[in-house]
C-alpha cells in the first residue's frame, strides 16, 4: 500500500491530486484565439479628449517585463533597465477603463534618477512630483479613443 505525500499548502491533498488539479486548470484556461470569430476593439472613451484618471497601481521591474516580445525585437534601449508600469483608471459615465504606461529610470546608489526628457522627467515637470498610487492625473485619448497619460 502506498502512502500519499502531503502537500504543505493542502494537508489532505496528495501530490497526484495536486498535479491533476493543475492539469485541469491549465486545460480550462487555454487561450481562445479564433481568426474566424474576431472583431476590432472599440473603446468606450470619447475620442480626442482630456480626461481625469487615478493611478491605481505601480509595478516596479525591468523594461523587458512590460514590453511585448514583438517590441523587444526592435527595442533600441536596454531591456534590463529599471522601469515602472503605471496602471491608470479612467472613469467616463458609468464605465471604467484601465490603461498602462511604462516609464524607465536609472537607479544610482539607491536613488531613482531620470533624464528630463524621459517620460518620468516629463511627468515630474507636469505634476511637480513622481508618480504615486492615488495620484489624480490627466489622460488624453487619441482619435481611436485609446488613452495614455498626459505628459505635456
């Protein structure tokens, strides 16, 4: 008779049961790309507008963490340079939309440094501070209604 091993997070679950659950979850969460049943995204934000947004999250990592594999192939800067990815929530009527924007910086002796013409430098110039969660900022939309942080 085999005695099942116990998994530390689930004292009553065997390793085999854990594997089967993981396998089932993976099969249920497969991507659903379907070229025959697709449509172009439409935004619910007004086109060519300036709106208020609130920073709801700031992730700290390296550029590579926030740039798609396609963009990495043509990226001109250092993919391992420090970066933050800012998530902004924009409300319009009863709808809420989230948009993300990456800002690179340089870390020198524990100090966050940035060139004045970088996105972080432009943010500091416009808002007189560096980004923090709960900051209320301006967001601009393009002619498609897609948003980005207003930096000028």
